[in-house]
């Protein structure tokens, strides 16, 4: 928090104004007994330090190694994810979409920022930005190229629009030459962007392990 | 390796979850008020979407500050509409 004292000149409202509004509101809510500052600290700590894309990576790695789990995950993602202990806010209605050699899936929330918190944490800034939210729908292939994903022209791209009612997670393709890896090692290969569908899971490098 | 993995759990690319402490506070207030039933999450995202869409008529959401300012605006609207000033 120490490196954010500098003013953000590009923004119309001075930072101090928004800081003041937030502080005022918190004071009001605390005075009315509507929020507990310690519970807020705990919540922030959870999303800053505890919940993130490693959870999703473990789900993916299990689906790659356990066909029955994968079946359950594709049929009822919410329960299959909960089964791994990842439950909670914004994970109530999940759907997992599987990448294959013919279909590549990518996820956006065109209207705001709906995102599966229990498996990915809070969304990165680019996911919430106007340009991604518009262009993921209007020109998904161009967006994928910018993320470094080069697909064969005959691969179909499907774009899924997450909402407050349903949130999507991409099950990426398992890279080749990973038969010798166990679930934990596989999970280490899976990064957040692959589960949003804007990256592929790379084959392990020689140095991995 | 596993220690590094733990410490990088939230955002693997090193991007902070929140850019500034006020963003974390407005985030937490909204989640807590949703949990206490002031609004449903559908109401929340509908209103946030509306505010984002109005904002995008004149600007672009490009960073975390833009985004959480809209979050704060949404929160203020719900408080004004749904919280009785005489309450307690």
C-alpha cells in the first residue's frame, strides 16, 4: 500500500476524493452497525492471499487425470468444484466448457465483471476493461492473437458471456508429453489465463520439476 | 517451489488484486451488504452494468481505479435508496 500514494494524473477525479467517499461510507456503515471492519479486513485478506487461480488449476489437473471426475465436472461443475472444497461467493452456478482440437472456448463478462471467484480469485484488470469486454465478442480471434494464442483457422472459437447467474471456466487441453506428470505437477502448468480461455497450457519445459 | 506457489496464489502475473486500499474497502463493503441482504447479487450486477454502460458512453474502463470508482458509485446508490437515514 505504500507505493500508491502518488496521484493518478490520468483520472478526472482526484484520488483523494474517491478515498474520502469510501472512507465516509465506511464510517457511516460501521456507525450503523451494518458492517464490521474486522470482517471486512478478513474478506480482503481472503481475496488478496487465499483464493486464486491455483484452485482452478487443481480442478483442471484432476479432470485431466480422473475421467470420472471430468464427467462430473462437465455435467455439474458447481458440485464437482465444491467436492474439491472450493465453494463460496460467486461460485454458485458454474459451467465448465472443454477445449478440444476442434473447439476453443473463451470467457468474457460483456456487461460488468462476472467471474468465478472460488476457482480463479478476483478478475484481473484487463478482464474488467472496456476493450476486452467489447472485443472478445466482436473479434475474438484478434484478441486471442494479441494474447499469443494462434489457432488453426478450422478451430471454432466459442465465446461465453458470464453473468450473475452463470459463470464459466474453461477446461484447457492437456499438453502433449505430460503422461509422466502427476496431478500436482500438472496443476503447476495451468495458469489463470488458460482457464479464461485466452491462453493455452504450454508443454512442460525441460527444467520443470 | 511450493512456498512460491502459495505466495503467488492471487494473481500469478504479479498484478495486485487491488491497486489501492480504498478499492479493497469498497469491494468489501459491497460484499458484506450483499451478504446481509441489502441487495441480491443479480441486482448488484445489473446496477453495476448500468453504471459501467453509462460511463462507457463518454470514457473507457481501463484500470482498477475506473472500475472500483464505478463499484463505489453503485454502492452509494444502493445505500441512498435502501438505507433508511433514521435507521438506528
